[in-house]
C-alpha cells in the first residue's frame, strides 16, 4: 500500500532542505530529521545510503521504514517534513524492531504522544 502520494517527500531539494535546516534524533537503526512546513499535512521521505548495503538491502530497508511509518502519518501533530535515514544496523533488523525504532524517534521528537 505504501505512503499516500500527498504525504511523500520526493524532490531532492526538499530532502536537502530538511537535512540542512531540520532537527535530528537518532537511535541504533534510524535517524529522524524533522522540519516544520507551511502545508496542512505531514510529508515523509526515506533514504538509505550505500553504507546500509547493496541495492537489494537498501530497497528492503526503505520498504521496512515506509511500512513502519505509514500508521503514524495521521498521528503526527502539526505540519512537518520528516526524513528517515537508514543506518547500517537496519540491514539486519526485523520489521518489529523498525516499528519500535520509528515509534521511539517520533516520541522523542515530540511529534506524537504515547506509542502503542
């Protein structure tokens, strides 16, 4: 199913803007960078560099992150541009670990209240 089109952050210049101007939080598996936007919705971008692994591993990492983020999009308070960056440890992570990592980062950033 994936992230709805209106909630995607795809353009390179948007990703760069969030990375340079946003505030970041990190854990063992992921880095979250958040920047408020002037829109009425949350937009999400997902990246995985070559440090994560080969092409197959990077695609898997991005899919895991997107699926873990999808249920949280409507729970984020406010209008934000969010960029999730996979760290090399994500290559060996299970989906449940990625889900917990996403929930933890969103809570630490103060973007959502209580995780489930």
